[in-house]
C-alpha cells in the first residue's frame, strides 16, 4: 500500500494527462479554425504546448505562447475574455462529467531552455567541463 501512495504523489495520473491532452487538442483546433472571434487572436498564431489538469479534473491550466513570443499579455487577456466561450466549446468537444474551468498562463519552457543554453555556453561551465 505504501508504494502505491508514493506513486500517486509522483506526478499527474494517466487520466489527468489524457484529459489535458484532449483539451489541448480541442483548444488548438479552435484557435486554428478561428472559432474564437477576437482581433488580437486573429493576428497571432498561438501555440498550446501543455494543459495541466487538477486531480479532480475541474481546473485546466492552459499554457500558451504566441509564435515568436510577441504580444504575450494581449493574447492572454484575449483568451481570458473568451474564457466562458472556450469552456463551453471544450465541454462540447470532450465528454466529461464537469466542464473544467480554464486559466491561461504563459508557457515559460522556451525561456528556461534558453537560460540553460546560456549557462552551458558560459565560460565558467566550459572551464569546468575541460578540467575532466
């Protein structure tokens, strides 16, 4: 029993991952087809790299990034203003007991990858690697 409990705290369940992926695809399709009528969203190509679900599947945290990373705040604001519509469309696209509430956050994985690349390229790290 103890090992089963530790597995549960290790990360999201398969159900959370599956539902998150279904929502990611549904939202990406909506954005691709232009179903969200907004001038800001119409001017940007928005990627949805990840959706994380809460354990009870009632909250979907959607990570988004406009192509090139420009105008992030206006894009987030536009998505927030259409949150109710998006939630309804997700409910129609995915058969869940409850339509999850959605919140939108900036995807920072590209920034983190750039930071790691800069660290690895730094003179100090290069010196340390050459010592071995």
